[in-house]
C-alpha cells in the first residue's frame, strides 16, 4: 500500500496503518538514530518519541508526500534536540549491555551487528553537523538538496560537510 | 587507505534493528497516542462517525438524504427501467425482446389526408392515397414495405441491408427507382418495425396512457412526440417532417409491441408533391420469427420495368409541384414550361 494511502488511513486513526508505517521504516530510522546518537537507548527513545508524536499529531499529516523524508527529518531533529538539551555526547565506546547482537538476542531491544557497532563508534567521533549529513545521505538515502532544505543551509555547505565527514572516517575505519 | 567510495560502502553497511521489545514499546505508546489524539482532534479529523451519522447531524442533510431516497425509490418503482414485478411494461425489457426478433411480418394501413380534413384523402394521379400495408422485416436482409390500393400493389420499397440499396417499384406505371441507402435512412425505414418504434419511444419524452385491451391482449399504451430520429434524415425540401406523434400498445405479459399508430405532419416538400399532408399509419404486430425467403429482399428491378425518370414524374404531378421542382433546381424551368407548352399545344391545337 502506498504511503499516501497509509497516512490517510492513519488520519482516520487506523492502528493498522500506524503498524504498517512503523514496520516499513523502523530499521532505517533506528539506523539513522544510532548513527547520530551512537547510543542504543537514546536511539530507541528518539524513534519512540518520533512515532508517538507522529501518531498523535494529525496536523502534520500533510507531510505525506514524502513520508520517508518526513520521518528521517523528524529523527534527525529529535536526535539533535537530545544532544543539545541533555548535552548527550555520543559514546565512542558502547557498552555491550547497551545493545543485543543479532545472534544473541533476536527478540531483545535494539539489534546491532558488531561491524555496525564499530562504524557507529567511528561516526560518533565526527562533529555533529558532519555526522548528521553523512548519516542522512547514506542511511537515510536523502539527497543533498533535501538535506540542505532540512538544515536550512546551502547545498555546498552540505556537500562540504559530507566530504569532510567521509575524509575523517577514512582515518577511523 | 580506503577510498571515499569504499568508506561510503562501509558506512552504508551499518545497521540497527528493533527487537521485539522495542517494537512492542514503540507501537504500544504510539497506538495510545493515536487513540488519545482522536479525542482532541478537530471534528473533521476525528475518526469514527459514519456517513449516516454525518448526514443525520444536520436537518438540511437529513431532509436532503430523505428526498434522494424517495426520488430513487420512485424511479425504481415507476420508471421503465425498474423491475417488471409490479405488472407493468418495462421498456428496457421490451427493447431487449424486440432486439431479439430475427424476422417478422407487419400489417397495417397508411392514409394521407389534407390537414384539418380527416375525411379528405389525398389523391395522386386519380388514386386515393389510402394504402393497405404489408411489411417484411429481417434483421439479416432488411425491410420490404408494400402498399396496396384495394387488391392492387401500388408501391413496393425494398431495402436491402447487406447491399445498402433501396429499390422502389411502382407496378401501375411499370417503373422502378434505385438508390443507395445511408445509415440514417436505414433507421428511418426501421422505424416502422417494433424495434424502431421502441427506439423512438425511448429516445425522447413519452407519456403513459394507461392500460387497454386489444383483441384479448392486456396492453399498456404509451405516447411519444417528435423523436430525434426523424430530424435531418433527409433535407426539408425533399421530405419536411414537421411533427411526429405516435402511440404504442405493448403487451404486458408478452413485453412486446402489439400495435402502433403514427401521425406525421409533413410540410410542402418534394415527396408530398408540394402539398401539406397528414400521414396516419397503423401497424399491428404478430408474426414474429417466421421464415422469410431472401429473394423477398432482392433489389434487382423486375423484368419489363423501366427506370423512373424526371420526365415520368413531371407527367403525373400538378403544375404547382413542377414550379416547386424548378425552385429546388431539380428541373430546369425551360424544360418544365416547354413540356407544358407542348402538352397544351397537343391537347388544344388552337
């Protein structure tokens, strides 16, 4: 079913539509949240808050033209707010108890592969602006133009942040 | 050191997935938020009320809906497209039935009178235009209309559908005429058949005249006026149909036409020899799906007949009609007056 139809159904308070939207985008959103926050609990809270807000505010349904982009922007904003308000610093070294590996606990909370943990840790070393651009472009599959509009900066700024971010990751990975 | 592309690929390989606990937590809370949001939503965005609830909320919509329902019920019960369960005629069914007719023979009369003088039958070449009609209709081959005065055949129109050709035979004069037929002319000819009548009835306004009994058959009568089919089939100068009125009696049990009467008022035109005429035609139907020989619809001129020419027509039509022909440009003025002069000279040498 198309996003637009799902959003329409959601606006009529259809819980099944909410469930379908969640299952369609949850992993991508969690990946972006993890890349930005490098904290499984915070990432889960971030996506949780976004979905609770999304379900509770039908006025925002007009964003249905690009539901994916809308949700990505929500997650990025929420993550930035979390970082700003709680002075949350991404963990450069995540505790093993923070997440469950795929093999260990498939029914657990957040599941992250070991290789992914290494990558998220490397991304946590980037400045927030660069991390945001890299994550939204690679994990969120957003175009530079969309990111520029979202961040209210020029596309050149976005591209340079991305370039610097990738350059730094070359040294970490 | 890895290239930028490789780094992008490595970063793109990172993922995080929600486990069951996370799913349950987020979905439960989001579901609750969804439920709570509906309570505080603007009315328009609230889920729940069905279309009926919305309709019943306002007097205007309530009464409008009631009116629509009553109208729909009326249409269903009274319209010809309704079910035949109420014992009436359903024109849609009749149309379907007549469309299924392969062949039929129709009998009737055709009378041409002067307008306002129903007893003053129009005369042509000394003969009263009061015909007994026999029509042979075949869905496959076409239509034949024979007009008799007394026992003598006065004219026969043969319309051959596959050939799209029409033959007019005038036995008293041993003359014939042929012409190619268009689709519109074909429809005009078919109007005399039950199929055509029902089409005429359904294509315009009609009025129910109530029930009747014709020779023991329970029928329902309909009246129609000025159907579209008659308009612009032929130029007005040739055949000026100014008013058409028809009545059809349809068997209730049979759901088939039993009888039809048509009144055509035709203005001064070529085919009425420039007279105003009333044409009254009565057809009765009965012989359906009987075997008709293909040769009946033959459009080859009979042996011993010669083709109808302008000279033949000019000999039998009155002077005013000739003037009309000149006016139409059908006949040159010199030709008409030369012939008149020659005739007068012949009959009156002085």
